C-alpha cells in the first residue's frame, strides 16, 4: 500500500538548512519550499481558481472547521469532494479544525474524547474528535489531511503544555487508526510542546514513531516574541526526519518564510496576503505599500515595477487607489492577485536560489530591498 | 470632418420595428441592438475588463458624475483617458452627469446656466453646465458623450416639462458648441418631454435639427406604469431619423430590452445585472432565480442549464449558494459574470433573430420560457 503523498529531497543548500524537494500527491506535484494560499470557505478570497493556478500556486489550504459548519462536509462529499465543488484541480491541504475550535469558538469543552464547541454561525452545539476530524476531511477529499491537535496558548505553564502534547499524541494515534483512505489522502502529524525544548523533543519523538508521510510544527507564531519563536524553531527541525516534508503552520509573512526555509521547513500557509489586500496593503519588492496613500493619486506607474503579475501589467497605482477608495470589488481582486503572486513568486526564487546554493545571498538581497525601504 | 461615431442600418425585421445595425467608433465597432454593461466608477463591478470582453460586451457605459467627483476627471485625463485608466480598449459611452446631479444630489439648484450641487462624498459645492459636462467627458475620452440634460421627474405637470425640455434643447446647443473634439468623440442628443406626446415631438424636432451622430430617449422608466412608457415609446421612435442610432437610457430588464428592440431602439444600458448579482439573484432562461433558496443546498447542477458562461460551466447551484451565504467576493464575481453574459448573449440572439426576420418568434419563445416560469 503506497502513501497518497510522498516526498523527495532534491537538494540541500550548501551553507544553510534550506532544502529543495518535491511532494507528489494524487492531484499533482508540489515543488518545495512552497507557499500555500488559503481558501478558508472553499474559495481563495476574491480570486477565480484559474487565476490562483496562473500565478503559480501549486496547492491551497482550506479549513475543515468552516466547511464542516457551512455548507457541511456531507454537501461537499455529495458534490464529489472539495476539488470539484470549488473548481480547483490541484492539491489541497485541509487543517483538522482543531485550531479554529480553540481560537474561534466562544464556548468549548476539552476532554480526552475531543472538543465540544458552539458554532460561530448559529450557536449550535458540536463535537470534534480525532475520528470526527478524519471523517470530515475524508468527506472533503483533500490530498493532505492534518491531525486533530491542541495548539497550546502562549504563555502556558509546563504542566499544561505537557498534558496537552501528550493528549495530542494520543489523538494522533486515534487519527491514524481512523484514517482508512491512505491511498487517496495522507495524514500529517503535528508537533506541539510550546516553548519548552524537552517537550518539543518528546512530542517529535512520539509523532515520528507513528511513521507518517509528513509532519507539521504547530504552536508557534501564537503571540511569542519573534526571537523566541526562531530559537524554538531552530531546535524543532532537528527532531524531524529529513525524509519527510515539514510544514510550519499559519506562517507567511516574508521574513518568516525566509527564516523558516533557512531552517529546513518546506511548507507554509498564511491568510496575510489576501487579508491585507482587502485592507489596501500591497507587498512589493520594496516593502509593504498602503495604496490609500494620497501620494499615489496621480501616480500612473505600476504598483511594483519589478512585478509581472496581471495587476502590475495592467493597472496604475492611481487606478488601484481610486478603486480602493471607491470600495469597488475589483480592488480586492487586483490586490489579492498581486500579493499572492508576490509570495508565490518569491518562493519560486527561493527554490532557484537553493538549487544554486545561494539561499543566503538571495535572502540578503531580498531583505535589503524589502526591509531597507521601511 | 468625419464624425467619430457613425451608424449603418443593416437590416429591418420584416414584421416589427426591430433593426440590425452597426456603430463604428474610434475603439471598434458595435453590433446593434446592443446591451451596454455599466462601469460606474471605472469598473464593471466585480469583473476584470477582459472578462467583460470575453462574455461578448462590445461597449460599456461609465458615469461622468461619479468620475468627476472621484478620482477627478483631471486625474483620468493625466492617466491617458478612461480606456487606459481602467484597462478597457473597446468603446465607452459616458453619460453627462445630469441624471445623477438630479437624482443623487441632496442639494441642487437649477438655473439657465446649469446645476449647482453638493458632492455625495464630502458635501463640497460644484456646478455642472453644458460646457462643464463636455469638458469633463473630453477628459474621460469616451467614444460617445451624452448631452447635459434635465430628466424631468414623473409625474410632472405640462408646464414644468415644457420649460425643462426647452432648456434641455438650449443646453444641447451649448453642448454642441462646446464640443470640439468631434473626430475623437461623438455627441448624442437626448429627447425629453415626459409623457406628453406633443412635447416629445417638439423635443425630437429641436434636437434632430442639430444633426447629431445619435439620439437618446431620456425621461422614461422614471416611475411611470409600464403601459404608459411603452405608449410613449411607440410614438417617440417615429420622431427620430432612421439613419442614426437610438439609445433608450437606463433600461435593461429583459422585457424592456425586447420591447425597446421591437420598437426600433438600438442601445440599452442598465445596472440591473450586476446589482442583483450582488444580492444573489441570477437571470436565467427560465426566469430570475434567487440563489439563497434552501432548495439549492444540494443542487449540483448548473445555475442555468442552457448557459455557456464561465459560471455555469464551472460551478453548481450548491456552490453558488454556499459562497453567497458565506459573503464571499467570488459570489459577486460569478453571478455578475453570469447575469452580464445572459443579457449580452440574449441580445446576440435578438440580432440573429432580426437578421432572419423572426424577431417576433424569438420574443415569444423567450417570454414563454422566461415569464412562463414565474
């Protein structure tokens, strides 16, 4: 029996931990490191799926919690799965719903069995368990499914984090047992352990023992200082096997992408590019730009002179400012397209840099322009 | 000196007043009768311009009043004109700003000179005159520019309507005098006269005497009963020359398109298809459909089985219902695309029917399906 998702390590950067790889899934291959646009409610916001593919995205992430509540994973199963429902034929990764249950639900109740919560839509009562999360993700039919875990808050005391990670391991064992469809979907485990090195090591050992097709690092970027996060990350990577893809969950600002790649991470996702787009902020080679700025009123040059995206090749800053200020939907469409293109193409350049053993140089170039400008 | 915009009458339907024609403009030709999507603020809402072209639209309408106030017509002039600013290389028609000044502005003051009004954006004071409207539309660089007129309200007494239409004629004379750029833009006159046949005749005679490249019928669909509108329309058309295009302003529900074409009208515009799209209503061969309807929850068939648009070939009713209920931007994108396609393609079928002398039969077929269903 072959795993649905496999990883091939292609090349290691000479002077950093960065690595080039390839993930193969039932819906196609993914060159890594990879940035995954987020399509929470079965749509990457303000984008047609073909446009997401055109800008170079090879995989998107979608959210189990949201789709379970609306339209219901049974509806998506009956539609023929999430790929068909949302018109996206490339790979999809779904999270387990755990993170949203913990972060969005007002009322929740954690037991060994799972987590009871109330819907953010209508207050109705629900229960997520490892088995339920697997069943829902099977309905969705995503290529990569994530284990149901608890992402401990920050700060949290050692005792809480230890209990939480050990329960997360027990939940992972139940996920693995419940997950039947291994030739169509692959289950990734999630390392927890908060900011405690020995607990990270314990969590890693426990999940790696289960020999899964991939592993994620969870519980980071939850409010801790950046230095602490990088310190924890430095150690975490070493606890995971070289032969499997490593996914840093929910992280996607340009600096975190570079820092993550440098340490050997392969997969990243973040709502940032589309969310800030809707607020009028663009990511450019020279840093973030607020399109509302009055100085753009008569600026007939492209948003980013170095960018080849649809937005930058067809519209001026003056136009983008006008449609943003006029609350026109095309504003979100154009800025989302640009921001996703920027991150996806930055990741493509990162991959090229790794292939040429010059990741560190590329990082320095990028930072010089991106942060030098701010 | 050649007019920028010319009209050629290609064929008259054997049994109705419907006619096939072609309008030539500096930005390309337009097959008539034509439905013009509206791009009020330099964007057809929720659509990329290429998508508007792909669905078959040959001309769009944009609004002088809105663009004058934001971003300012000087900005658009500096950008190289509206076509370049908004990335639309086909013909554009702009209205004069008159209709919005009368309908949107809270405070307005009509004199022989023009209309003073306050901006709906910031309350600032402005004055539109025939000369000002021409100057603003010259900044925009649209192919067809409309005369600055007063659209009298309904109901209005004879005396008011007569004074109003006579002033509209005097304003038209001033527009013609102020309009210099005749080889790049063509000025269309607007017939007024309310519901009074003799005043319609008077208005028509006065504006036709000015020998303009096209004429519009204004002051209809302003709240009067449909029967009255059609009665007035029946007579109005006969007062206009066969050799010039005839534009019925602000009218675009399917029935009005058919009724207008049947009486010899050539051009139509309406915000309806994109506005109702944003509210979750789709126009289909079998009538209007509210996508919110619970019966679509598990309906995995296309919105309109007879439709070949992007939306109908890629998404199910269940998906469209889901994204509408989730307030996702793609809902407006997909339904706007469908509704515009529906009206533009219905107009294409109308043109084919006229060419084959079977407009009346096509109208009957369309009504049977569209209204039979309601």
